[in-house]
């Protein structure tokens, strides 16, 4: 069984219940990785069109100009994206779904128990699935083993008025525009999307969901890990 060792670089946080999600954004404000192939812009976790499924989305490499990338070379083969799932509310990953580029495809592994918890990861290829990386003119979605996969450029969905935000921080804002100016309008991100049946996860922790106490909750977050 082939394994690769990687180290974490940056992560985004979230919480997913059956119908509840939180998002952590990291647009252009992470100096250690800003502008690199490991720069996470957003992480989304939500219920799929089918209420039996979860959908995880990791967006990386923000502020790509329209028309970029022109081919599949923009994803970095040395960067692993790892969706971490905590099912017992101890804030440690119990299961992971991993994605990494090889050639013109994105390969997915899991959900499976991690070989180790924390900053270091290994990839076991026993559950390998893949999708061809999309371009703006050729969108590919793969369906395998009840799961769906996508990887490629998408219009950045995150709305944020960065200039007004800076004015607020500086104390110079005198008014607010409605709806404001979307700093990220017209720019792309690289998206990695996986949809999978909820039945692939053990029951989440009950009684700790602040939004719906009777709804089991999962803590989920994403990391970008670079091969060393």
C-alpha cells in the first residue's frame, strides 16, 4: 500500500450538522501562504440536493483572473487537500477525505480513519477514486461508489467589500453601501468538491448542537498539506 508523507500548511474551520453549517474565509489575509498553491480561500460544508448527502467544498488560490487556469496545471501535485471530520466532539479528526492532483486528474481517498492525527498525514491508495480536472470549457463530474467529485475553476462565490472593511478597521468609514462592492467579483478560485452519503459517517454527537439540540453534529475543517 503506497503512502506519502505530508505536512500541514493552513486550514479552514467549519461545523456541519444535517442542515447547519459554518464557514471560515481566508481571502488574501494569510501572509504565510497568500498567493501560493496551498492558499485556502473558503471551506463550505452543507447538505446536498439530496437530504441523504453531505457536500464538502474547498476553494484555493483566489483572485485568479478570468480565463485562468488555461489548463490543468494550476493545481499543485505537492499539495494535499484534506477534509477532516470529527464525529465525537473531541476536536480531533476521526475520518478524513483526501484529494491530490496527479496528471490531469484529481484523486480522492476516504472517508477513512487517518493513519495519524494532527499536522502530518499519509495517503493510503486503497480507496482511490478520481475525476478529470475541469477547464472553463470542459466541466467534468465523476460519480463513483455513491459519491460525486469535481475539481476545477469556478467563479468565486464569496461576497466581500474589502475596501470598506479596511475603512472600518481604520476608523474612516462614514457610511455603508447597499449592497456594497464585491471585491472578488469576476475572479475565479480552484474548487475541489466531494458529495457523499451521510451513511458513510458514523452517527455524529447528539445534544451538543447549539442550533438544533436534537440534530447530531459533526465538526469539520479543511487543511492544505504540502509534501516534504
